[in-house]
């Protein structure tokens, strides 16, 4: 069971329902209290807003969790899931040749952002795209992975390291600058 797509949404939903129930009970008890009328009105408004906010947060969390489960069930990942440092990493490689071009999506995107680019590039060379940790089909990790090292560990499996070139957008280029001083093979 995946914590971030199963357990955490359940906890958020239970918390939202619990807080909403407490607010609702407080609204019902207000009429029995000897508070001033303006205080009862202000408290009812504040508690009603809190109920709406917490129920909206719970409903959107529930929708997101169900959507993730639904789409992962009907759309299996292209490529393969590899275990790198104990976590699943989704890697999709197409084409043949050298150098290997690694497509790095910006922060917040998965490899599907390259769906129109990868087929064109793979006509002339090998092209790999991958999901960052916690995005797409890759597992969330406690620390970031160095993109080229992760791609190499997932795809090479002991072979001589290929010649890599990267194409990145948004946040991606900053991660690849680390590679100038980082040797992972």
C-alpha cells in the first residue's frame, strides 16, 4: 500500500470530517449558550466557513486519490519500472544509437511532457525520458536523485556507461549542472 496515494489521503479525509463535525456540533450548541447575539452570528459564520473549507479540502483529496488510482489502473506506464536505491523509477527509452539523449521534465511534470518530442528524436538516436521521484509512476524518495546516475543505474545494469546528452526545461537544467563534478559509474 502506497502511503502517499492511499494512507495520507485517507488521513486528510478523516481529519476534515472530524473538524467539520466538531464545527457543526459547536454551531448547534450556540443557541443554548447565553452569548450576545453578535457573537453567535460571528461564530456561526466563522464555523460555517471552516466547515466549507474542510469539506472542500476533504472532497478534493478524495477526488485526487481516486483519480490517481483510476488512471494508474487504466494507463500502465510506457517503458519499464526499475528499482534504483530501493525505489521504483519509471524509465522510457526508444530508438537506437549514440549519444543517448535524456529528456528531463521540469519540476512538477512527468515524462509525458515529452510525448511529442521523444518519437521525433528517437528516429536518429536513443532517447530516454523518466519520471522524477514522486511524479508519474516513480516512487517518492527521501532525497533527490542525480538524473544521469539514476538513468544509468536503471538502464545500463553494469554495462559501459553510454555517452549522455540532456535536454531539459524549467527546473531540469539545474539538476544536470551537478553532473560536471559527479561521477556515478
